[in-house]
């Protein structure tokens, strides 16, 4: 089923930056309180770092990301996150 995005709270632990972005890896990182730091495309089109994955809906492949400094939440697909972070289906690293 997956984790309900609306119930996710931000995690305050060491942030992972080198992890393959899959529903399973995101769920595992959250369960183990090891948030994943990612880059996200803002509505302006600018790619911005400093976002943390705080939840995942494994059925839809939509992740909730949070920018701590700006206190902004955004829901984005794993496909988009992989593109913005240089981790595509054919090149996960």
C-alpha cells in the first residue's frame, strides 16, 4: 500500500544523498529515520537543492519533499526526482 503522505512528519536525522530513488528505498530510509536529500525543480523552473524526502505513496510513485529552510512541502513523482537528481531508470547512480 504505502505510506500516507498527509501523515508524514519531517525527520531530523543524518541525511542520505547517495541512494537509488525507488518506493522501497524511500520507505526504508524513512522507517530507519535516514532522510534522503534531493534537488527539486521549483515552479520558476530553477533546480534547487536542500529538499528532503519525507514520504512516499508507493502505489502512485509520488513523494513528498520538504525544504526545511523555506518550510515548503511539495509532492513530486519519483520519475521527476530521478531526472532532477541524475538518477534515471537506465542510470541509477
